């Protein structure tokens, strides 16, 4: 008489001490539930059966299987959703149309940045696509698999971008790229577990990478900003107009070149900032909303008015305010290259400061604070959604302390006064 077929099949994972479980129809469960639990690890047991989720021996695994079958018969519901390969799941987040997180943000009426999608896509395609971790099933990932993946990524050499021509490129570990990569995977695994309450996240007990210290942009004091507009620093009408828009209107670079003539009100006068270039630093940039997702109105200074009028006299009026004679607009490299030349021509030394084009907004905020302009008005001018962001742009305290330090150093360097000894006759 043949031996009755067991309602389950238990087999050990290769190179691991864990077991895989396959249920069959002799268990009394539906074909659908059996299929959902095909080759699932015991670590995926429901929370109610947590005591049976990590069997150390085959006998313990068989006991756990019988407990699970009894639980599923009483539950009578679906326990596991569709499984994914790690690579297939991560790839969903590199498409705006398929991203689970993007869909939830849109449902909450929050737009999802296309630039963020492009960044994730670049990380996946360049560093992760061919890694063995991408070929594992999400349901079978264990902490050891996650740690091995993190180790491979950390030891990987950076060969693209600024490291393309280096003989000995650095390892990814400790870089901003590595931090973004791990945060991307952790976010995707967290999303996977949102609708799978019985799934155990392999990254749950792995600490995230420490944040790379952010190098804050520095601000220029008012006297240095004024030196930029001295003769011989800005060489043509385009440079004068763009520099004025950055330093005296507080516009971002993506907003400067998105301004249209209809955004300028010459009578009030005011500027309505409606649009900005998305992916401004990429070749495939396109026009979209501002960073704050809303319009804002800023003053239209007379100096900027005259600069734009002169620019139009030389190049003509086109679709965008800041355009060359052929109608094209400058790109991000145009400002980046010229900004360094502006500082050099004006004789402005860095002295360890981090001065970049975006420093124009920091400079304007600090100058206005020194003039006792209310913080709320500075926030509205710069288009920040919170006062916390605006406070990061205020550097007047740093300038005051720097001036005090310089004066203290000058005082210390002064020669000591001569001490005259007066003798009295005895």
C-alpha cells in the first residue's frame, strides 16, 4: 500500500540554514493559496505564528508547516500577494507611470519629481542592474543577502562622472552616491511591505548609512555683491541682466531662464514667477511648475528693468526674457562658468567659502535680514514653503562673528606700547 502523500514539501535553501515550504492540494487548501505559498521561506509566516517562523531542524519545519496549514484553513483568505524579483520591483520606481510611491503621492495631490525618478533610474542602471541581488525573489530575501549586497556596493569603484579619467577611482562606500543607493533600496523594500503584512523586511534591522555632511553655500556681503556690478566685471548685457535677476530678484537659475515677457509687469512694477525648468542641469529639461509648486510675486527693481530693456535692444524680444539674438536661452553651464569669472574679475577671494551661483539667493536673504526686513517677507521673496528653509539662507550672524574675529586679530597684531620707567630721586 503506497505511503500517503504529505501535504507539504520542505527543502533546505542552498548555502543557508533556512527552509523553503511548498504546499499542495492534499493539505485541503485551495489551489490559489497553495500557489501563493509555493517555495516561500518560513520567515514569511504570519505574526500570529512567529514562534514557528524560524525552524532549526527539518522536524521543526514539518511541525511549523502543519501549524501554518491549520492557520490558513481557519483564515480562508489570501496571505501573500504577487511576488517579484528584486530587480523587477526596483525597476518600477524608475518609471513615473509605474512607481508605487509616485502613485500614492499623486493620490495625495502631491506631484512626484521627475528629476527624482531620473536620479533613481541612473543609480539602478549604472550600479545595480547586473548585481546578483537583483535576481533574488523579494519573498526569499534574508538579512545575510542584504548585507552581502551592501558590501558589494560599498566596495564598488566609481568610474563615471568626475572619476571617469582617474587612475585609481574611489570606492562607493562613504560617498553621497552610496547613501542614495541604500536609501533607494530601503525605501523600495518598505513600500513592498506596505501591502504584505506577513512579509519580513530584510533591511529592517540594518542601520541606514550616515548622512554625508552637507556643504552649505555661503553668502556674500553687500559690498562684495556691489563689486560684481562694477565696470569690467560683467562684460555684456546678458551677464548684467542675469546677474541682477539672481542677486536682486532672488530667482533660481531654472526660474531666470523660464521667465516670459508676459510675466513682467512694468507698471506696478512686479514679476510673477510662474514657471521653472525641470531637470535644468540635464539635456532633456522641460518647462514645469516652480519648486514650491505655486506662483509668487516679487519686486521688479529699476536696475533690472533697465538691464532687460538693454538686453532686448541688442538681442530682440523672444519667447523668453533672457534670450540670445537667435532666440535660444543660456544653459546651466553658462552661469556656472561665468560665475567663477565674475568673482575673479571683481577680486573676490573665496577664503574657504563655498560660493556658487545659488549663493546669490543666500546673499540676498542675508542682506535683507541686515536691513531688518521681516523673515516672512524674505520667505515669500525666495519662494520657500517653510521658515525653517529660509533660516538656512541667513548668514548675517556668521558675517558679524567673522568681522569681530578679524578686528580681534587686528587688535592682537598691533605692537605693544612702550613702557617708560620713571625713576624718582631717593
